[in-house]
């Protein structure tokens, strides 16, 4: 039995090399967003200039800031703050303007790149719906689209199934058709490609469904489901008429880091290199010069010591081959193989949580580490069956480190 296990370890080691990714696309760490961590941030791009801001902090306090990202010099520049209060805002871009929907008070604001100022525009039409959370927004041509979400403060929770179109020429909103589904569309993703709007994923227990909206015919149609776990609070962006979707959390609040390419021309999916930062949800994204960017987000679900992030990552979907992800610190496990006690060591930083999974992905052990200075842990594996197991340790910064061991 021992020889069989060691042979299997050797085989696994050949096809699963730590710190390498053989899928397409490369992630590069960029300069952090200059603020404390946040979720529900907005982003829009005007003439290849990206802007990120607003959102809420770990205590649900709203931010009012807006910052411009200079991708050439990898620096952030402070811009004019929004004077309105926003808890769960949405945003989109039309022409030379960025637009923000405050949601909780239905206010609608236009940001000018040239003037660096905010101008209030016509309120959204959902004036009877308060505390909208997890709605979606996207734009196509001279129109912006906004809708769905929920009121998580109501009891029972109220779902919003409205969908609206904004005309920037007339500064007016119009009610449009909705998805023919009884599911609650909250914390979904939305993007536009070739005049079509796409809305997908999301919901209280997560979803992998995707819908296409024909803006001319005012009709929705089903598309191929994401071939991955159902999820909510994912992130999406579009490069060269293909959408890139990933992250979020699944139906049991496990945070995800996988990433997928959706091609609307063939209605097909392809898995890309997984996100190189910590798995998370409620991040924001943008695209500049055919590179995708992901910023902020959280891996806090109310039951652990998760983190609110302010980091920024760049994704190049056209890069291929071996993607070197240099992870420091390193995670060591010894003795390996083991028959009882296994020691887990992080060479720098501290361990917050430890999770052990088997070769089919089932979680067999989860441990919270209360000491913020702990770099070494011991686990008793006597109750585990013989075989290969994977250890995932989350450090104090929210970054995830993985390795494997053999139980004899």
C-alpha cells in the first residue's frame, strides 16, 4: 500500500507543480489601491483611463473617494470625491462620462473626466425600492442598463426584478423586459459585448446561469451555463469581445479563485489561469489596453478572520505557457509522509486558518488559529484514511498558500 501511495504522489507531483499554472493567461501584482480595504467599489474607464472608488469598509461605512489609475506608471491619482452617500453603488460608462447609481436613495451621478466633477442626473425609476443591494449595471452605445438586486434589510428579504435603460441624450429612464426566471438576481455579474447585455450567476444560494439581453428586441435568452460551481458576488470584464468571469463565493460560503473565458460567438467557456491573489468576493474590475484588472474585495463571511482587500492585479489573457507565481512565504509540512502528527510551518507571516482537503476536493478538516503570531501548527491526522491530502493555509494578509502531504 505504501509503495502504491508513493507512486501516486510521484505521478501527482509531475502533473501538479506548486507555484506554476499551465492554463492560459498571466496575473501580475500591481500597486495597491491607496486606501483601506473595501468591497462593492465602483469602476469605469473613460478613454483608456480607469477610475475606482466608493464602496464600503469592514464596518459597512461608505467611502466617497474616487481615484484614477495610471497604468503606465502604476500609480493612483486622487480625483473629486462624490458628495452623496453610497453603500452599494453600481457604475457604467457612456462616451466621455462615468455614471454612478447610489441605489439606497436612487440618486444618479455623472462624472466628467475633462472637468473632474460630478453632476446629478435623473433619478432611477425604482423610487419605491429602498436599500437595493447586489444590483447589476452595464452599458451599450448611448444607453446604460441597471436593475435586479435585493433588499437584504427587509424581512423576508425582498427581491427586485426590475430592469431599466438610461438614455444619456434625453437624461431619462425606461422600464425594459426582465429575465423569465423566479430566481432572485442579486450579486450577479453583468457585461456587454457587440450590443448585447449579459447577466449571470448570483442569487442567495449561487447560480451558474447566464442570460443574454438583446437591446434592440428587448428580449432575454438563455446561454450556456458556467461549467463551474454556482456562485455569487463574482467579477467580470471584457477584452476583445470575450468575457472573463471568476472569483465569488459558492453556496456554502467558500471563496473561489477560478477564472473563465466566455466566447459569445460560440456560446462556449474555457478555463483560464486561476486568480493569483487571495480568493475573494465583491471585488471590482476594469480593462485598460487589453489588460484586465481586479481590485479590492473580501474573504470575510462572518465566521472567520477574513480580510478586506485593497490590492490590484493585472490579467493578460493572451499570455500563455508557464505562469510563475512566486509566493512568499513558503508553506512547509513535515514529516511527510506521516502516520499521526503533521507539522505545518509558514516561513514568514502568521497562519489564520488551515483547511485540509482530499484528492476529490472534500474538506476533511478546518481549523481557526486564534494566535495572530503563529507560524507553526500541529495537526493530528490519525483519523484520516490513507492517501494524499492538500493543505491550504491562509495568512494574516488573506493570501492562500498550499501544499500536500501523504497519510500512511
